[in-house]
């Protein structure tokens, strides 16, 4: 799975999300993902991560995607982080 495919899947599942994906080992199975979405408002970090995992479905099987480092932010959190 490519970084672009991961980005598209998350954006399709979490409406209005801005997604950045980086393959941090170059092996195509270890990714860092930053997702900014208003859908995260009022959600705990665990709930936010569950939303991303649900968007990726069976791809997070330890083979297709072996490692996934997530940063999930609301638009307000993203704005104050800059």
C-alpha cells in the first residue's frame, strides 16, 4: 500500500479530513500519518485512532501496514500547533 492510497482511504472515510502520510522507512509498510478533521471534535485520542483504523480496514494487518504512527488533531489544535 502506498502513502497516497492511505491518504485517499482516510480522506474518503473521514469527511473533510486533511491527511499527510509519510513512509518513514521506505519499505512501504511503516507510516507516519497526520490527520486533521473536525470530526475529531469531542473525541478521545483512542476514539480518533479507531476512526483512522476503521478507514484503513483490513490493511492494518501487520503485513500490508506493519506500523502506523498517528497524530490526530482537530482544526483548532492544528492551528495552535503551528
